[in-house]
C-alpha cells in the first residue's frame, strides 16, 4: 500500500487487519464499522480518536473504506465531527429537559441541566418582515428588532434561535450582549417590559443541509421547530422560531385526570394534526 507518511509504530498503532474476513460477503467497510464500534463500546479509545490515515493503516484498507465506516458511526451518534475538525468520541452530554405548559427560557433550561450556556450572535439589527409583523398584530412595514443566535450547550450546538420584537420596544436592546444572557432578562432589565405569557407550537422537522451544518448534525437528521408568540399583559411583543436538536432536548408533561370538557368548553391544551394526516 502506498505510504504518504511515516507509519506509527505497531505498539502505538497495532494492526487490526486480522479482524477482517476479506472473503466474506459482508462489505469490508461494514466489518471495519463493526470492529470500531465494538472498540468504542469497550472504551478502547482513551486518547484522541484516530484519524483516517491511522485507521486505514490499522485495518490495511483504503481511506474510502474508512470514510464509509466513519460515516455510519456519525449517523449512529457514536462519533462527532464537523467541517475541518477531526472526528472524536461522542460524549454523553446531559439532555436538556423542559416541562410544557409553563413559560420557560431556553437559557434557564440549559443552565439547570448543568451545562454552560453560550450564544454566538449571528445578527442583531432593525429590519422589516411583513409576515412576522402581521403575527405581532402590526402593519407589514413596521420595523422589528431581529436577533439571531446559535445557542450552545456546553461545547456543542443546541439550537438556532431567531426572534423578532417590535422596534418601538426593542431598539433599547441593540447594545445588549446576548452571548451569555437571556433575551427575556435583557428585555426586562433594559425596557422594564416583562414576558407574562404566550402560545407555542412544537413540531418535528428535517433541517436543511445548511441548518444541519450550523447545528453540527449529519443530514438527514430530525429537529424540533418551536414557534412562539410571547405576550406582555396579553399584548404580543415577540415572535420566535427556534430550531432545536432533537437528540439534545426533551419536552415533558405531567398528566392529571380530569372530567371531559363539555361541548363548547375549551381545553387547556390542544393537539393539531398536520394537514396530511387529518
């Protein structure tokens, strides 16, 4: 096999070629995948996870074969990697769990899980968005404060968060530092306006390739799309769209027995079926 660099010693990089049955009908990449997965489950990789070159030398196969095995391991969540980053063993980060039926802040939910909350601010400006303005009960041309953040929980992306607030109350937030704070906390501190309620819809979606790249997901992957209209004393003051990694965020609910509502009596919560399954 051509060598484009000096191979590590057998002691530091022992051969795994004997683990493969090259006469088998099982593709070699699947055999490599199974062996690496077994090593991961056994905790063999105590140091940095080996790169493609090292694995190709260990198994005496091509880098293409290694890439196929690693692709499957990424899809299973056994390893993680991003553009330009070496693969590493996935860690069992705490899952962020949030109860429904109460007003909550993603910032507080992450902090409560024991993970550090950090945001990468991708946009903070005044702009117009006719669709969002109408959702907030405003004229289509009304200016809005727009805040877009990549929310991190620990070292890994958790959510892509976009929020719109009427500029009449949101302009005071233009100088805020949203890297380590909650939008609602800053809104109250800088404008004196509290968020007191609202409505929220959660649905399962398949993010675009660009969104998967931003969130560190391997497409196709599932995510939760959360759309919220927040109110203050019944007046809409924010519309938000948050795309959250489904593997890191759980919604929970407490169920209590109660009489069935009579005709015309609204229930406390509602289940809306998508048009295709109604």
